[in-house]
């Protein structure tokens, strides 16, 4: 298992479009993806679950990834959290 904390830099937070991209990316990996924000943990492969986190700009988000290709998934998903999205 790998675990890393990232800071959401997108000024509008993590809204529907970037969540859709995040979930599609997470689904492309065969590992388990958990996303933790403000003490709440959800399945990173579920758009609805991700929306319930309400991740705002400058908040810390922890990814916990376990299984095949976990390192690759961490790199790809972490990048999505630390980029500006429209």
C-alpha cells in the first residue's frame, strides 16, 4: 500500500468535471483507491462518493492506494489533485 498527501491547488476546488476525470483515471487501474479529506474516507472510483468530500482549494487530500500498479496510480491521481482544472 502507498499513501501520500497532496494539496488541492485548483482555486475552484474539486468540482464535477475534475472529479469525473479523477474517477475515470482511478478506474483505469486495477488497485483499490481511497481518498481521505477532513477525516472522511471514500472510494476514489465513485463519482458520488468523491462529490461528498467537498474538496476545496488549499485543502489537504490523502490518497491511499493498494494493489497492482499502485505507484503508477498514485502518480497519475496525485497529478490530477495538484493541477489547475477548468
